[in-house]
């Protein structure tokens, strides 16, 4: 099954727009669409898991710890943590590469750091 993405509140929405402009069939839900502004990481992880979506975030500082606590209690579709040093096009290309070459099941309960 193809990866379905959920953007975290800290993810630059321009990345999502750039990816969807190139490959509109990718299922990528934005943070505002789910009302994630101000929502704690633990709840964001739960909402993404409930929807079967890999969470995409730039939060390398706290999200890995919240993710570890989360998967100790329940399964997660996974999380991709993008480097803030990537350009918009590089980030979109990396996400496309994972979407095109991997299946959602490969990312269950894993953190993928990009790059």
C-alpha cells in the first residue's frame, strides 16, 4: 500500500504544495486541515496513527522522544523527520522518492531521518 502522509504543524507547507504540484495523486494531509496548531506531539502522533498516515516533521529535538513513548504503547505508521537544511525541492524530492519506492508497511514503528 502507498504511503499516506500527515504534515506536522512545524512542517513548511510549501514542501507539501511542491510535492503535490509535481505528483497530485499523493495523499498528503496538511496540519491546518486537521487543526494541529498548538496540539501536543503525543496527540499529533495519535491522530496520524488513527488515520494510518506517516507523520512528516522537522522536529528533531522532541519528536523522536515522543515517538519512542508512543510506540511503547501502540503502533504507528511511522515518522519521517526532514532536515531543516534541505531546500523545498530537495525535501519534496526525498518524500516523493520514499512514496514511489517503498510501501507504507515498511515504515511501521520506525523513524526515518531525511537525509
